[in-house]
C-alpha cells in the first residue's frame, strides 16, 4: 500500500499525541515546574517525569486532564527486576498513571529472552494488573538490531503491555571516525518495523529527536499513538503558524527521507 501524501490533523489531536518530556538530568525544580505548566497549557496527553517529580506533577496537573508518566530503570535499564518493580510501584502509588520502563539492553543483546520476558511481565503485573496503570516498554533501538526489535515486539504483544517505545533520548552510541557520541532516537524504518510486528492491542510511542511538526506528522502517518518530546512549545507553535486549527484539516506530508528526527 502506498504511503499517504496528506494527513488530517488538528491542534488538540497533536497535543494529545504528546508526552511532554521533563527528563534531562540537569533540570531544576523550577524548570520542572515550568515544564509541567507547559504540559497543562497545551493539554498534552501526559507529562513524562523522573520518579521524584511525581508529587509536584500531581499538584500542578490536578484536574487538567494531563496524565502523569514516570520513568523506571531510566535511562539505561540496568536496575535489577526487583528495583524496577519497587520503583514502578512507588511511582503509581504516588499518582503516576503511566510508567515508561527501559528493558535490560544487555540481556536483550545477549539473547536472554527468558530474563527479558520475565522482567517485563513482572513490572507489567504490578503496573497494569495491580494498579490499573499503563506500562510503556522502552526498547532503546539505537543499541539493537532488527531481530531484537521484532522479538521484543512479540514479547510485549504476548503479555500484553500498553505501549512499546523506541528510545529514551539518551541512548548514545559512538559515531565513527570522530569518536563522538550521538543518539538517533526514533526513525521511520524502526517505527515501521515495530508497527508491523506488534499486536493490535499494543500501541507504539516514538521518542528521541522529535522536534518538528513534520516529524510528528510522519509518526502520525505511520500509525504511532504517542510521541515523546521536550519540544512541545516549538511543535505547537509551528502547527499554529502552518494553519492547524482546533478542527481537523488536511495537510501535505513531507517525504520521511527528508526529515530529521524521524528518518
């Protein structure tokens, strides 16, 4: 089937795709509070915060309709399963309605699928079954090969979890020959691979490097349900300047090959 050349969208539709990210390690309490106010102003889907910020998010976002999402095992996924369970349970008890958990990347790369499955299942049991919250499983695709992504899609479908997610935004890999580190984040090929291999009851979240309206539009066109970004203001302002309104209108979609962020 040919890729769409246009897409219908509105300002509320774009906002409700966004998990506004407040995860940079240097963010101060004042900056986190300001970011939560941005999430509330634009009525995004969720504010994604570090676990210790859940209580302040509860205060700022009360009665706003914006969900609170806390990260677990972030950003490298190396905590023990017991610690991930404890961290997730503490966050949902504090008020988080969603949890973004990073898989144990080393176990995935080593092919220890029993460990990976058991860990995801254990956290999902606490988050979803015991507390009625939604679990998003972060793959960190920059570190993985296609076969790892496909296998994780199948695991997450079989359990099932609520969402699978491309990246933390902090999965830096060494770039040759410079030796510098960079993160690609969400890419169109990875999103297509995830959409093709995940079951219909599991949604896909694109995160990492999504900073423009065009990147959001590409994600929408591929069937992605959520995007994680710290560029909410820039994206919403760009949408308004482009003529996106509160009621849906049709817009031309740029080729994914020309995009930075979702490539």
